[in-house]
C-alpha cells in the first residue's frame, strides 16, 4: 500500500502533489496552435452561439466547482449560468428554457443524484455535457458528450486533484465559448490561454512552501469553529475550503459570502473562533478587509489568504498566506491549494484517518 502512495504518507497528500501534472494534462490536449479546441463537446460554433443558458448540476466539491463556474463562465462567455445541487434539481421540476446546455460535474461519474439529474434533463430533451474523471462511468456513458478531466485515479475520499481539473475544464470551456460568441477578443483569449498554461507551475510553487501551512495547521488544530468568508469567486473557494476541513478534521466549519455576515452569522463570532478570509479578487479586496476588521474586533483570529502584492492584508490578519498572482477568474485554482494543505495537516495533527474519514464514502451511489 505504501508503494501505491508513492512515498507519501497518505493518498490525499499524494493527490495534492499530483495537481500540477493533472491540471497540465487536462489543459494541454485542448490547446492546438494557440487556440482552444474541444472536439469532444460535439458543438459547432453555431451551436455555441445558440446556447441561451447553462444549467450546472453536481454534489459536494463538484458543486463548488459549479459555484466558481457561475462567476467564470458568465464573465468569459456572457452566458447566464444557473447552478443546482443534484439532490435539489432532480426533485424540483426544473424549468429549462430552449437552448439550455445542462452540465453535470462529477469525479466518479457514479453519484446517484447527479446521474438522476442527468436522466431528468435528457428526458426533457436537453443536451447534457458531462465533466467526468472516471472513464466509462455511468455519467460518462449516458451524457450526450463528455469532457474528461485527466486527473487519474483519485483514492482519497476528500477530492483534490479532481476538483482542480474540473476547474481547468471550466476555464477552457469559458474561453472557447467567450471567443466564439465574441464576448472576449482573440487577443484576450490568447492572454487567458497564456495565464492558464502558467497555472501548473504556480500550483507547484505553493506546494514548495507547504511547511508554513503545516505550521499554521498545527497552531489551529484544536480550534472548534472555523468560518471561511469571501466575496465573488472567493466565496466559491471558501465553500470548498470549509468542506475540505470539516470532512477530514471533524472541526465545525462554515462558508459564508462575506457580505452576509451581518445578516446573522456574525453573532457566532467570539474569542477562539477562526475566520479564514479569502481575498484574491482585487476589486473586492477592500470590502473583504472591512469584513475581517469586523470579525477581528469581535475576538476572532483571522487567517488571511490573498495574492502576493496585497500585503495590506497583514494590517488586519493575524496570519497571512500568499499565493502567486494570476488572472482573477483563475485564482480559485491557486487559493484552494493552501486550503487543501491546511485541512490535510490539521487532520494529521489530530491523528485522524485522513484518506477514509468517518461516515463518508468516495462516491455516493445511493440516495
Ligand atoms: C469531496 O471532498 C467529497 N468527498 C464529495 O463532496 C464529492 O465531491 C461528492 O460526493 C461528489 O462526488 P462526484 O464528483 O464523484 O460526483
């Protein structure tokens, strides 16, 4: 078993370290002569221009990819995006308008609710695109078209590399749709592609600095309540950071849109609470900082997560983690890495079964 882990103590850490390669393997085959080509979508330029709405459906971390995708796809392609949890979508009699593209995101391709959402959409006559990791899985077989994420087998219950490759899939689709629909110019598309190609190396740079996260994890391993807050895409990352932490460390954690704090949650903030403030989105940075000032004044410890250059985070945060700069719509791919490592090392510090957390299965094939 230790040979399978390639010298790593757990599959989760091995898979965290496989992310630069997994993301590169997902991106590279879809770039030809400097342009994005995704033949497997089976969509002509004409088909892409006709799409009036994208309905994304998934569970768990794959749903968090959808949450990020709403921001990214709307920005890059100009197409309105609705997102839904598969367990809700399948029973709410969804109203799908003409020319809606349904996208189901799933690592395993076997999640019962996601598969049911796929069948429901097909029954109503809507084309379904699967973004799937496991080749030949049920969702891959039943979808009208499949975008495979080339993450390779993922063993750890807590997903890491599959999540990262799903995000890469969204970026590729966003740039492709955006250029075809003239929401972004050729030059802009080219700039995005160049930034995309730099992501694997930037992820590697974060991994090379893992000791600092390990140190922070040991410091906070006894914390009882953690809130992850962010705005825009940073809210989407917060959801994933929070899920990662709770599933393997059993620490109570929640993610909130930072602007929502005042509408209830802030009453829970007191001494001993840890607030992880994610702030990679430049245009929302000051707003996020003002939320962090509020929680700090109520006794919370603040761990800031931002990009190199945004050093004013240190005026407010007790501790700050920096990730390399990238296009703001790709920042999720970098900010998620320290959050995965934080969850991992906290779980290790607490002596828990990192790869097989209690009560959880790798894929939820029953309702
Ligand atoms: C993530 O760490 C979880 N283990 C879980 O939320 C997972 O993402 C969810 O069950 C969806 O699985 P799928 O991608 O295989 O459909």
